C-alpha cells in the first residue's frame, strides 16, 4: 500500500472517547503497508444491537454500522451506515465499554480475516480506494464466517465525507453465496474467545 494525502483520520474517533475510562484502543493512523488487508466484524450491544463492519484502507479501518448484520444471501441487501474511521488496533478489541461512554455496551469479535479487491488490476489498493470514493466498493472476504464476493454500494451521502453516509452491503452471487440462510442467527459466539455476549459482559474467560 502506498501513502497518499486522503481523508482517513482518527480525529473524530478520539474526540468521542475518554481513553482513561474506556478500554478501547486510542490507536493511531498507520503507514501504508504491504500484504493482505484485514477486515473485522464486531457484534455490538450498545443502545441497539448492531454489527460493526470494518475494512482496512489507508492506515485505518473504514467502518459501517449494520443494524441487522451481514448476510450470505444475495437477495438480502443490508443497510450499512458509515461511521468514523477506527484504528487498526480496534481489530482485536473485545470487551465492554462502560456506561456513560460513547458506544457503551458489549463488543464481540464476530468474524475476522483478510480481504482483497474483487478485480484487483495492477494496483489493488488503488482499485479499492477508487471504489470507496466512487461509492461502489467490490471485494472478496476471506473470513471464518464470511467468505466470497461482496459489494458496498453508497445510496446517500452524509453532510460531509464519511459522516453518516448510507450504503448497502450485498453478497454477490458465487460459490460462497447461501440463498435463504441467516449467518447471523447461526453464529452467536466470538471467533476469538468462543464466548457469547453474556459471557463477555460478565467477564468470563
């Protein structure tokens, strides 16, 4: 990955959090690196249960809140609300954000892995970057629960870049598609610790 001036920033992420109270990582934007890009899906019981979908790009995790969670059914289009960039260190965060703090509630690492541009070309990162900026981002997930080709399609821009823009997360038709399935209902434990939300909340090991 090459460095470039862009709009990836952790300023909003840091402004919303008190890291003396929250166990979330303060993190920092990382320099571009070579190798596979990472993704993570975190199940988050905050004021409302949702899933946080994050893709590594330009030294941060581009992030979307998906109220109903991802799907492997190509007929299902999931609303994905873009939120602030998160640090790459957030990929390993599993635990409970205290009451009174932003996003208070339990966070589970529901899935994780790497991802690649669907049509990589000579510069796969440039392809992903252009897709993100244009509003049609197509990629292949190599996760423990989510695999195969997906698309994020922006349907409405927020008042400023990356602020509450609305997208749709869609599973594309391929050998990993599972019409009629509900992968969120099938899996309710962490891929890291094997715990369910109740066990994470109570601090059980």
